[in-house]
């Protein structure tokens, strides 16, 4: 009810109330082209000098309405709504004239010669709509292309060979844009063939549109001087070679010179290539050992250049601390500290060492019942794709990763020990697409000290019994990640996606006929059944950054995952189950306290441990600056976990994903939070309140109950939740 009321209050507030007499809000720009089938209007929109406020949903921007709550007194309330809200764009007729000039120039650049642009305005209730009418100019198809080149020699021969790859051909429309694109492409190709310093400014164009009506004869001339020079500055365009390669770095940085030489693709006697310089830069930067990589070229002779590679040392080792904690209204407290040490040059060849220590503790004050978890891990990453040599890769070299870990869990119901190892590769396909591939993943899980009551529940519950047993996992996994902005702290809107995939047991399944079997017919490795399953999880996220100094953002996330056991297993191993709730999930609940489905809390566990085979979750969060380094947030989370197999019990029906009960099984909360942002560190405090609780008889939680026992949770964390 509170959110609905706030919606209508915002929607009813004027978006022009703060405007002065004679001022109008720019509500909309329209571009009308006389031939819309031929020309996409969106190509012209970036060249409008003044744009209206951005709209989010159904032509509405709530932050624009919020700004107009200002009372004009300049007090604290005014400063607050003006900082959080978005000011209306005030219509400026001078900007319209500038936009018309921009549109004409750009149309000429695209090959529409003699285009005409006129404007008109429509005023309604202090809002202005500007219409730009565009009459496209004449276009000329290229009838023929003639080349005028320097005297015969290596350059002319290289250029003629490349003409087969030209993007500009007879029959194409004549335009400056296509000429620019071709000169950029062609000059890059020629630089990579040794023609040092050659660029698009050596190209000269003349178009004859009179000799043949409605056509153009294009003459492309390459002179031995640039557009900024005169004929007396002409110098032969020669092919250059690398003379000497010098690599320098601080003496304090103990780095094996052999590794640097192997990663460098620039060699004495080699033909100069801009691609090889870019490749070397990518490889050395990817080591993350150097704070900067500078590659300079110096001409030493008529056709020789020296290469100077200068490397500056970055911070090679340090510590990282992460802490998350939460408490709900029932008094259940949880804290998850993590401490890690890293070294980025442990063996003087860009090898990364990472040692990590973690814990997870859950308890109630004045109660002896505890849940404790400890974990240690050690990982090594080498700048090499074993066993392939460097020459098989362009750009940054993939890294080979080896990781070992041990996890100890002590709960009232059981004690569990997990030993894991991974071997695989990490790298990137370009600056936006990253991957992790692990062809070998091994997990050994042992359970001891089972509580008697818990053991009896396992006997009577096949789902739990198969999930909580000793098992051996041998499989593979991969993670694919894509982002439109790879910066660690993006300053503009961005999208990202992540796909994680695991599969186990198929290789061992081929040898199952030779294995010893348990009473249920499951194949055994060292008297332990091996697991066989497939599991996948996908995450999609979009963050819009806007407002004054980019101080506001709307972050969204959609997450879906599912796992399926087959062959030698009837249930996913417990550590592969999905759970919901916590500081990075549904923040109205603590971790592992949501679901599965419509299920009430499982009394087999003294401390909640609700899991399932499938997870769906959606989150949206509005973030805004307040003052100094303090920021605020308002959020909504929704989702749950479910089981996928029917065990023909009442409890199983409640936990299972069913379309007839799907809507009722969605857990939802809203909440607010504070952030303390130091740039390098963000501390977060969130309070989530349940709105829809699938475990209740009456699912909807009234606002008067939000702060009552069992209906809220507090979370402390480091970094954004997503």
C-alpha cells in the first residue's frame, strides 16, 4: 500500500512547476524524414543538440516529478529533492538552430548532398515538442574508382594487393563516411606491413559527378605527403624494420627477463607492425604486475625504428578483507568473514598466488546451538595455457589455474568435510567477453557425527537422504561472462550476463559396470558413490546511471538456475543445491531461509537450511547520493527455490515447482539501505521487510506487520549486493 500511494503521489506532481515565466520544458523531439523506408531516423538522433529528459516507464520519469516537489525556499528540503530528483530540460531555441546545422552536416557526411532541414514547435501546458522535417538530398552511386599511386615499389605493390579487400566498390553510394571507413581500414593494413607512420591523411579524394549524370567517378590519390603538408614536404613511403628492442623496469621488481621476452612479439629485424605492438601491450598489461606499459618507437635510420618498452611496477601483494552479517527478527544472527592474501609475482614470472581463509557462523544469543563453517584455499595462476606455446594466441595469454581447498562444517545435525581441487583456464576473447573453463573438478565429501533425530529424518526422506551422504564428484565446469563496460567502477550505464555450467559423473559412468555397487545399485569409488548431475545458472543485469555527477542509478538483476541428477544419482549433492535469502539475495530473509516453494521451515534443521533444485530471482534497486560519502538505496527483491522431483508426499508437493501454485510460491520483500562509499571500499547496511511470504497461511504481509517478529532482516555487507 505504501508503494502504491507513493506512486500516485509522484505521478500527480507537475513536471513544470519549477519553471520560470517564459520557460518551457522540452518534452519531445521528433524527426520526420521524407523517405522513412530508406533512412533510419535513429541515425540522426545523436546529432540533436538538446534532448528531453529520459523516460523510464510508460513515458514517465519519477525523478523528474520528485524534482518538482521543490518549494523554492532553498532550504534543506529543496537541496534534497533537487539532488535526488532530475531537473527539467528547459527548451532553448538556439539549440534548435544548432541541431539543424548538425543534421545537415551529418547528412552530407552520409552522402545525402543538398539535404534540407526545417523545424516546428508545438506548445501545450508549458511543454514544447520540437519537430525536425528532413528532406533527404541527392545521392550518387560510384560508377568507377581510379587509383593514383606513388612510383612503383613496395608500397604501391602492397596497396594494389589490398584493393581486393576494399570495403568501397563500384555501385556503392558516394559518402564521406564510407571514404573515412575505407581509409582507416586500408591504412591499418599497410601499417601492419611495415609502412611506419602511414595513416589516412595520405589519402586524397576527388569525385566527378558531372561527366556521367547521376553517377560519380571517384579518384583516389595517395601522395607522399599528408593533408596537413605541402608537396615540398614529400618523403618516400618506405617499409620499416625493427632495429632494437629495449625493455626497462624498476630494479626493485624482480622479474624473469625470459618471460618478458617470450611475451613480447616485437623482435629485431622484424617488419614493423602496429598489430604486434598492440599484441605485446595486451600481453604485458594482462600480467597485472605493471601499473603502466608504455611502448615507444623511435626512427633511427631511413627505414629502421627502435622499440622501447617501459614498465612501471604496481602493488604486487596485499590483503583483502570481506565481511557480511545479518540478523532477523527471531534473533538468528549470522556473520561471514573472509580474509585473503595475494601475490602477483610469486615466482618472478607473473604468477598469481591467492590464499584465502573464510568462516560462516550462525547462532542465537543466549542459546548454545551453533553452526560453524571454516574454509581454506590456495590457488596458483600462471600466464600460460599449458601445454600450448605462446604463438598460438593473439593478444593476452590465457592463464592456467590450479586451486585446492578444504571446507569444514559443524552443525547441530552433522559434521561435513569437503576436499576440492580444480584445474583450468581463464582468459578473455575480447575486452568485453571473459571465460573460465575447468576441464577437471574434483570434490570429496564426508559426513560424520550425524545427530540421531536428523539420521531418522534421512531414513524417512529420500530427498534428504540422497543429498546428505558421502559422495565423490569428478566433472567439468565453465563460466562465461559478458559486459558492455569492463571497468571495475563503471561510470556509464551498462549490461552484463553470466552463465555458469557444471557437469559431473559422465566419465566415471563409462566404468560403472566394473565398479562395486551399493545396496541401491550406485557405482562406488573408494567405497563412496560418485555423483552424476548437470547444473546451470544464468544471470542478467542492467544498471542505468544518471543524474547530477552520475549520482543516481537503477540496478536490476534476473537470475535463474536449475540442476538435474541422473544416472548414478537420484538427487543433487547438497553443495550443488540452490538457496535464497541473505545480503545478496532476498533481503527480507536470512540466507537459506526461503522455500523451497510453499514449504514451511524444515524442523529437521535446528538452524534453517532450506534448499532446492531450481532458483528464480529478480532484484531492482534505486541508488542515490545523499551527502559527503553517504548514499541511500531503496530495493525490491522477489524469488524462491523449488524442488523438481515429485516424491508423492504432501511436503514434496509444497516444495515442488508447480504452475498452479507458482504465483503463491514467490517470496517478495522491499527495503531500504545506507551505503558508505570511500571509492576503494563500500560498506552497506540493508533492512528488508517481507511483503509476500510463501510459508505463511496468509501470504501477504500487511504494512503494520513489517517490523514485527519474523518479518524483517538486517544485513551488513561490503560492496553492492549485485
